[in-house]
C-alpha cells in the first residue's frame, strides 16, 4: 500500500470529508482511516482535485512564472465516510463528522480483519489499489446478489471463482449453466455435472417439447397438454384410458390419480402410443372436422421418433437432484444447453420448487446458494414459470438459507421488479445502460462512485456483501489460487 498522509479540512459532514493530501500520492478508491479521539473513521477516496489560488479561474494574476505558480498547487480529496472503527469493531455508520485537522492515513491491512471477522470468509478478488484480499461474509449471499455489467467484463469468471470459494468452505451450490460453456468445461472434473438431457421431464415440459416440435398452435396445444398428462397417468396404454378418465372424475380425491405421484422415470415414451392417446384425448375434448387429421399429420411429419426416444432412460428426477445436493454432492452444475428455452425454464422452476417442497415438508433450512447466469432468460418478466419460483426464492429464501446469485448484463430489463426489490447486494462492472446505475441506487447505496475507472475484471461490490456496506472496488482473481499465491508479497 502506498504511504500517504493528509489532514481533514473544514466543511466535513457525516457523509463526506474533504482532506488535503500530498500531491500524486492518493488514488480514487484508496481506503483511508481518519484518526479521531475516541474512534477512527473509515473512508474511501471518491474524488481527487488539484487546486491553485493563482491559477484559479477568477484570479486576476497573469502567470509569468509557471514554476512559481505551481508552488502554490495543492491536492484535495473527497473521502466518503463508510463507518467507524472503535473498541475493536467496525460499525457501518458515522455518528458525527470528523473534526478538522484530523490526521488521514491509509487503512491498515489488519483493520480489515476487524471489519469482517475472518471465520469462513470467501474471497473473490483484491482491492484494486492496496492489493488486499477483501474478505466477504458468505452469509450475506442468503440476502441475494446480482452480478452485472457489459459483455466480457468478467461476470461468469467471477461466478466461477465464487463457486470454488463456496465449495472450499463447504457451502452447497447449485449452478444453472445456460450455455453449457461457462461452467461445465471448467468444473466437470471437480463437481457433479447433470445434463438437461438426463433430467426426467415433468409432463408440462414434455407437452411443450412435443408441441413446439410439432408446431402446434395454441388451440392444438390444448389437446397435447391434456394428452401428455393422460399419457403419464395411463403409462401410454390406451386400454387404461377410460379407467383413468373415470377415476379422474370420481369425487373421492384421495384416489384421484395425479402426475405428482406418478413415477415419471418408469414412463416409456413412444410416438405411436402418444399419437393414439392424443387422438383419444382430442375426441373426448370434442375435437371435430379436420382436427384429428391435423394432429396426426403434424406429429408424424414434424416430430421424429427420436424426440420421444430421447425422453426415455433419463437418470435424474428433480427430486433425485435435490436428494444428491442435500446428501452427498455439495456442488451440482446443471447443463441447460440442449433443451428448448421453455423446457430450460421448467427445469429451473422444477428444481427450485423441489427445494421449496423440502423446506415445506421438513421446516428446516437448506443452506444452498442457487446461481443463475444469463439470468435474463429466467428472471425477467415473461420467463414463466422460472421467474415465479425465482421471485419466491428472492422474497422468502433468506429465512430458509436459500440464496440467489443472478448474473446478467442489464439490471432493469433482465431481472423482474419483484426479484430486484429483494436483492441486497450488487456487484457491477461497466454498465450498458447509464440509467441502470441510478436504479441500482434505489436498492443499495452506490455513493459517489465513478464507473469510468473500471477496467476488465474490475467490479464495485455494494450492499450487504460489501464489508463496508458501501461500494468497494474489487479486481477479481485470475483464478482462486491467485489469492494464496500472491498473499506473502502483496501487503
Ligand atoms: N480477473 C480476471 N483475470 C483474468 N481474466 C479474466 C478476469 N475476468 C475476466 N477474465 C476473462 O475475460 C473473458 C470474459 O469474461 P466472462 O466470460 O466472465 O465475461 P462475461 O461478463 O460473463 O460476458 P458475457 O456477458 O458475454 O457472458 C474471459 O476469457 C475471462 O476468463
Ligand atoms: Mg457470461
């Protein structure tokens, strides 16, 4: 850390202090300590100004000797006050302004240990100018985090470090890899990777898969939605059709067959059987005229046998995945890159719903962090049903140790309002849309930061996860080992 000294000038407040500093010694985002009588103030430099009374724009002097004029130059910096450090602990509020002429010095590395207790902390990067690793309290992830910024700024890279860090301290992590490229290649040797093609689909997803391949319009989808449920309940056997329909209409609900209780793994999907059930269903639903022919034609022409075959022999139900997560596998990566978008959303919703079912039946916390990169595909308005379950998790997850980490390029358009309003930490690099910063400011305190200083791999971390609860500038590690490699020489 560079050594520098400064003095507090007049006109301080509990938010900001103006300090006189040595020329060229301090940088924007340097962390500082202002010495007080009873406690020290912790702050961060948000702006640096150079002034000169002779070269002041209202000064009447004509400068004939520039070197002499430079002798009058001074440097002031604006320090945003983050809190106080007293009695061996940090409080993120400022009860009174620091007094003028107080001494300003760089923060000590050892002060950070007082600010975040070092038990079970995780590290995503170091403070850009001091080089200090910034300890983060992972419990704040249960209050949810959004990671954002323009393409290529390093969001997925940051998430990969986060996954390894959470695994290191033994936290449970469930990662949804939208493209199959951001996490699977990096983690397939380390953690359990489950492909979407290996997940037993719920009847709603199967219906969507078939209807979308068959290019059914919304009227024909009515038939395929019901037929798919009936296929599951009859096991695809037409001779069971009437019996299932009869029991469905019976009054006694305890005997009513339900897809929820069906053993989805044992259902064998076949195009011929499906078509038969579909036609029977359509007939019972009153389909007339050309409809049965249309259904037959579209299924036979547009949906290859293979689409049905691919639904068979899938190894994991949603419930199996959650069993594995809660019992043996601390970290599971779900590769979502193969199925169509609607099914990917159903899988995200299905797995999250299963976690909620466990919470409801057991009434115990699940202590899991759910990570969704490319969150615009799951968490924005219109991403039903994923956005509903994500919103519930954002709203109620904290009580049950269920935290969300969402990564996307844009804040407003990528994350729906009910999810955004429950996110308590934000980590952002350069933003594509200037107004996003103002909107982020409605959720967490973003103070007087300058986005212009951010390079690749630089992020401001703001909100609860930030040790200071205000924005702190982090440069993410090249890889998680970088923290350990650099530690002896950095301070
Ligand atoms: N701190 C870092 N050190 C070294 N390389 C980095 C760092 N941060 C990011 N990178 C590299 O920058 C490239 C882009 O990063 P990444 O894929 O994480 O971007 P992104 O923000 O997820 O972009 P997109 O929005 O397109 O998904 C990657 O090759 C990544 O490895
Ligand atoms: Mg990415």
